[in-house]
C-alpha cells in the first residue's frame, strides 16, 4: 500500500513538473512573438541605436503608467525574469507578461 502512494505521489510530481516546463516554454514563445529580434538592427550605426534607446527611455518615463513602467524597468534595466518580477511585485507571472506586453505595444505605437 505504501508503494502505491509513493508511486502516485511521484507520478503527480513528474506530471506537474512537466506541465510547469511546458508553461514556461509557452511563455517564452509568446514573448518571442511579441518582440521579435530584427537582424537588420545588428547592422545599424551605434548612434542610431543609442538615439532610439533614448527615445524609448523618454517614452517610458513620460507616457507609460505604473505598474507597466516598473515592470519594464525591472525586466530590461535590472534584467529580472518574469518570475522574479512577479515575486517582487506580488503578482502572477501572467499579469507581469500582460503588463509588459501592454507597455511594449504602447512604445511601438509611439515610435
């Protein structure tokens, strides 16, 4: 009887671990589609890239509301993961992703 309880526990733990891994992979894929990297950016002059970064920073400071601004700063300035941001701000990872997506979409619309 103890063996079957242990086996059931281990099966549940493995299943939950797999589901968590799949969710994490899906979140990464959603983010990649949200903000794809453009290979043409690599050949742009440095002063052009820096000017665009300055423009983005100005938009974030002047036109992005909280908590999107904080999430943007934590993600891109402090390079925290979605989970770390969620833990720090006491919100779900999905909420962090949603706010970051809103922020990026707003920035794209203003550039």
